[in-house]
C-alpha cells in the first residue's frame, strides 16, 4: 500500500480494519479483551498477522488470519487458559492450528 502523501504513513489495510471490527463485535461482551490494529508484527509475507497478549499469559502470534469467528473463539480460549500456561494447540479452532507462529512465555517482574 502506498504511503499517505499528507502523513507519510501507510494507511491501515481495509481488510484488516473490517476483520478487527467484526472481531470487536463478536467480543463486545468480553470486557477483558481489547482489539487493536498495529502496523507490523514482522510477518510481512503473511497477510494479516494477529496476536494475543497479556502480561500474565503467553503472547501468541498467528498468520495468516482466518475468520473473525475463529479469532474470537481463540481469544476466548486464551482467556480461559490458566495464567502462565500455554493455550492447548489441540483446543484451537481447526483453521487456526496451522497458523500458530509463536508463543512467548510471560515475563515476571
């Protein structure tokens, strides 16, 4: 995507914006989840990378994104996993399993 001539920044991907809006709608009754767009997760060759992060949970990245429904189900699984433990890959939605890129353990201060 070309940079905006006024700001010098690349605009958000419209497909990513629509996906984020749909995930937000699906998770509107989950007060512990905030959906945010970011410019880069260093997975440039993969369309629409996404991540889950919490200071007390494993940060987890995925690419490419599948569906908003899969992402919302994964986010709910993430919150239901005991603190400090990895989300069980076997419990991920079928289409999400092969998109798992990394897990980073939580850092304790």
